[in-house]
């Protein structure tokens, strides 16, 4: 209710990220903390900034009662790996949530084979930090020629991140190799594919008292555990164990059935861990004093992660990633199919509609819809030549 443009997916991204920032270090499941890397994808003007705005509002409301809640707020810019690790080293407790806008380009820069030193070190730090949040786990210190830049040993660092981007920015630079290097599969991808909404007239900036008490309890519990450096290992009910085990077995079967390394295999490799962390986070927010993963938590987490994996895998299967001919063909095919979607006519022009009704697609309609799309507009042959080449290939 606090969002200018209320969208379920955006709210999920904000809620999961905030909860991970608060509970990520001191609550463990299966030997790992609950820190999350969340990537929210939504088109321009679709309201994706609502996730960060919602998190800011929660901090603002809760800090009147518990000022220490601000200690969980992390940086908004990640300059390099050493800079990120030093930021965590300077904290009394190495736990933080970073919110990074327009993150798609940054993520693609990190996984680019030609990445510069800052991007390479940042990627290495993110790969390490993702799996170091559990009790007894440590991130070794880094020593530099300039000893003022040295970092100290980090015990159970819990770094969480919410990155926001448009799908086009993210997928246009993505390749199968960039997924297989392990960073992108660590992200929980949440996608809003709907239309832009009008702003809400009933926006509220207050919090339901019952919800506020639950969030305060979560923050109080985490702060208490921080002061005493204690950890809670979240148990699963028998039904939840059975459900998550069945999911893991199914994932392993799918991986074994694949012919060689591929993007889909890399995504599956992290699926079980993502389910456990997400289910554990839900259990913590349900009852921070005595969390336990139930069948309800497990079912929700599995469905959430399955949607995440299916979306990215489907983009690769359609060839709708990266740049060049494969991307152009995928975009063209998708647009041609959309012309025959009777629930949403692609044009108001009666002549074009009459032609489409007879199964004929006007070349001028295709041009109008696609020449400005990035994969065609940025083609060095020129947008019209690139589009005509794709049409000729389809006809052939």
C-alpha cells in the first residue's frame, strides 16, 4: 500500500531483500546464512523503484523505535571488490544490504570477458561473499602493498544486495558463458512483465501495528544475536524436509540429463540452495524467536525459485539474449506472433487489421514496431537492412 505503483513482484523484491539484510547472518539453514542477491527486472516507467522506496520507508518507520536498524543499511555503489570488503570490515558486525540502481549494466560488465580490474575484483568478492555467511565460515584478509587498504578476517559476513534493471539492459549483454561463471545463478531474479500502472490514490506511509511489531521483533532478535555473536540453525519439519529433498532430487536428475555444461545447468546448480535460503527467510519472518521451515514455507520457496529459473532458461532457449543475428531473429519471431494476439490488437489502423485478419503481415507494420528496438537500431548495417535480412532468412 506504500508504493506509488503497487506491483506484487516489486513488493516481493523489496521484502525479501530487506529481510535478508536483517536476518541473513545469524540465522542459518543447512550450514549457510540467509543472505540474498536479488535482481528485479521491469521495464522503464513500470515502478521498479518502488522496492527501494519501500525499504527506505521501513527503515524510516522502524528507526524511531530501534535506531540501530540503520546499521544493516549497506552501500549504494560498489566500486570494487576490495572496497566492498573494506566496507564490511569497518562494521562491528559484517552484515549489510546494498541497493544498487541500474544494476543490469554493472552485472554484465562484471561477467564480460574484457572486464577491467575493478569489475573482476568485485565479481570475485560477490562470488565469495555469497557462500561465507554461515556460522564458522570466514573470508580471509586481503593484504596490499599499501597497508592502509588491508582488510581483516571476516567471520560469517552476510552481504545481501538488491539490484534493479530493465530486462533489455540485462539480457542484451548476456551470454551463456557469462551465466556459467557462477555469479548470475546466485541471483534470485524477480520479473515484472505487466503494463505500467497509474499512480495509487490510496498510498499510505504508515505501517499496520501488527506488521510493525513483527518487524520490530525480527530486528530486535537479530541485534541481540549480533551483540552476543550467536547463531540459530533453522530446523525443517518432516514434511518440509521431504518436499525440499524431492525438489533437490528432481534438480539433480535434470542436470544429469543435460548434454554438457550449459546455462540451464548452471542455473539448476544453485536452485536447491536458493530454495532453502528463501524458505528459511520466510520462517524467520514468521517467527524470529523460534523459526521452523514448514511445508507452506518450502512450497512457496520452491514455486518462487522455479519461476526464476524458468524465466532465464526460456530466454536462452528462444535465443532472446545477447546481441547479433540470434537476438534479432528471436525478437522478430516474438513480434510476428504478437500480431495475431486477438486479445490485444497490435494496431488501430483498419487497413492493417484487415490484412492481419487475412493472414498477411504488412511490412510497414513490422518496420514501425521493430526499427527502433535496440538489437536492430544498433546494427552496423543499419536498422532497415538488418530487419530485411532477418525477414529474408525467415522466408527462406
